[in-house]
C-alpha cells in the first residue's frame, strides 16, 4: 500500500536516522570503486548520494566544506570525502572516508602497473597503448580548455597563463617557482586592482535536496569539530611525528639517497604544490621523476597517465604508477621486482596523501566554527591562471613525444595524429566521456597494429 502524501511530506520534513560507522564505512568503500570522472564527476556523485539521496549533509554545509577543500593543495574530492567523514564520525570517520577514496585505486593501479611492466611490450598491449597515447594528449588539452573557460576571466589572467607557458616551455623554470611567482603577482594585484583577481567556485553542485539533513544548516557544530588552539597544536605535532617517523625509517633502512627515501621527500613536496589539480602538478612530477631521478621514461609517463585516467579515484593517483615503475627499474628488492614496485607505489601514495589528511584535521574545526563563506584569494586566482599555461605545456610535451617518438628528425606518426584528432573531436565537439574516448582510442591503436 502506497504512503499518503501527508505521510510522505512528514517523512521529508524529518531528518534521516543517525548513520552508524559501519553504514558509513560501506558507503565510502563503494564510493572508492565508482569515483570515476575526475574531481567534477566525483563531487557530483557525492552530492547526489550525500545531499540529495541520503540527506547526510545539507546543501549549504556541503558547499561550505567544498569551498574550503578547493583552496587547499591536493585532490579536492578526496579531501571533501575526508571532511564529511570526519564531521560525521570524528577522526576515524575522516581516515576511513579519505583512505577508502584512495585504496581501491592504489590496488588497481598496482595490478595494471605490474601488467604494464611485465607484458607491456607484447604486440597487442603495445598496440592498445599506441592508440591511447594520442588520446591522452587530447584529454590534457581538453582539461586546459575547461580550466581556462572557468578561470581566465580577463586579459591579465590570460597573460599570466601565457607567461607561465613560456617560463616552463622555453626556459624550463621549475614548477614551484612558477607557483610562487604567480602567487606573488596575485597578492600584489589583489591589493592594487582586486577586480582582476576575483573568481568563484568552478563546481556546480546541483539541486537542493528536499527535507532537512542529518547535518543540517541550523545544527550546532559537533563538539569534536570545535576549534581550539590546543587541538590544533596536537594535530600539528601528531602529523609531524608521523611524517618524521616514516622518513626517518626510510632513511635508516635505505639511506638518505635510497630510492624510497627520495620518493618520500619528493612526493611530499609534490603534494604541497597540487594547486589546480593533478594536471598542474604533472609537469613537476615529470621534471623530478623523468629528468632528475630517472625513475621512468617520458613514454612511460604518458602511458601511466593513460592508465590513471581509466581507474577510479583521484587522477593524482598516477603517482602510484610512477612509484611502481621507479621501484621496478631501480630494483629495490632484487629478488622480487613486483614487490619493488608495489612497495614503492605504496610509499609514494602515503606521502602524497598525508598532507591532505593534515589540512582537513587541522583546518576543519576552524572552518566549521566560523561558518563563513570562503572566497578564492587573489594569489590562488593567479596561480590558477598559471596552471592553464603549465597544462598546455604538458599537452605540447605529450604531443611531441607521441607524434615524433624519435625526435623531429624521425618519422611523423600519421596514424597517431588521426587518433588524437578523433579523440579531440569526441571531447570538444560531442562531449564524450574520458573513459569511452580512451577505450575507443585503444581499440583503434590495436587495429592499426594489426594492419602494419
């Protein structure tokens, strides 16, 4: 028998029942396996599930948390999951929500990376990768175009983007210096002419859910989410101790120049520079992983990004592929190349995401206590502009290595160019998803390999 309209209205007017830790655990685990589509898609999934369907959190509280996560370095979708999990079930809730957002992707990428290193030279696998590589170039260009459309609102921000491209493409300026320079320009410009450096959130959450939520607008801040200087100091000390213990252990076991020690230090720095998403930090990972430490080649870097696009979780998880290949190539454990790669991928993932948990546990109480709307600061707006130029440089870099694998003096890959153009048309003109484009491009590469 169907419920009466009055009963349905009464049900909508009442908040949902309290969510147990176990119920939340299974939801976060599910989310870790279905979080495709990059940060926009992942945030959309969380909004539909948590705000509209389950009503665990209200629209305004959801957006309030999202605004904070968007001004942080690191993957905003994973940080948002950590924030909501922490708000609902304290520290363990945040650890579970943020951890399960990453772990499925880590396990999948370890398996794919092993298959790539063990069987990547097989003709069929090589053919699929041949098709995916030009698609990745188109995907990176598409990412730059989307960010530019959202962030570059005036000629000054376009100029910052152009200057960032020239700095990294022509003069090989390190990515951290570009970030610092853009931030300085934004800070000065925000005082001199703030109108040029105003920006809004790039994410649209969707419709407001009907009925009150478990964590609603008028709900008092939970006791564990109240700000105190004592708690902030404790969080800083705990995370510093965790980082020092991990780095100290690696240095004691493998030496300061050991591969795992170098990875821990390098990816800690990378984690603090991921303003603008994974595409923005990839040039920095390339500079370190390919040019400086030589953990992998440029071609392998492109292949890793292709694999990262096909897995759930944050795109920055491509660093797990970098770690796996680096551990395999360096032979950390000579008796087992698989464990060399798997342990390195785990170490890289740990140091990449540790700062994200710190930012939530340290800053969350202040954000919840104030309940003020956060705006993008002028330095962040300028940094976002610079990110566009850096991403375009990444696309140029990929395109060069895909279309002229032996250098400009070598053969031009017309078939790869055709796949890349088709992928770009599918993305820009027909608004196709990334996963279908990659699958179709891989199939085209496989067919071309049979026709050779």
